[in-house]
């Protein structure tokens, strides 16, 4: 029985020494990481956060509500947008203007092609 108690005592002492050694190694690692600028080693051992299905549903509904609020927001008026200068107003072009631009571009291409043939 004495041998078992002595063996148990030795094992506990070795365990304490091993824990001290691990703590020293952790301190050395943290010092080196702080010098390197990457101090994320402690968070790497933590398990990933688990979120319940009900919580995920609530989060999704809240995000959808935020997007709906943004989409529903007031539309900027062209004159107001020009005075603020921070928002861009999308401009629309008439069909006639598009036809004029397309015709001008076709004329430019025709002129370029005619110049290459000579």
C-alpha cells in the first residue's frame, strides 16, 4: 500500500511540474506573439459559438426588417440631392437621346473604318 501512495505522490508532483512547464511555455508564446503583433492565440482554443435555430430566425427577421426600412426610406429629390452633394441621383435618358448617341457612335465607327481602307 505504501508503494502505491508513493507512486501516486510522485505522479501528482510530476503533474504539477508539467503544468508549470506548460504555463511557462504559454507565457513565452504570448510574449513572442505580442512582439509579432498577433495576439489571437488565446481565442483560437475557444469553441465556436452555437446559436439556436430560434435565435437565428430572430436575427434573420431583424435583418430583413432593417433592409425593409432602408428600402422604404425617403427617395432623394433631384434638387435636394444637388444641394447636399453627398448623394448621387440616377439619371434616365430618353429613347430619342439614346438613338442620337447610337447614330453618332455608328458614324464615328464608319469614319474610322473608312480611314483604315485608304
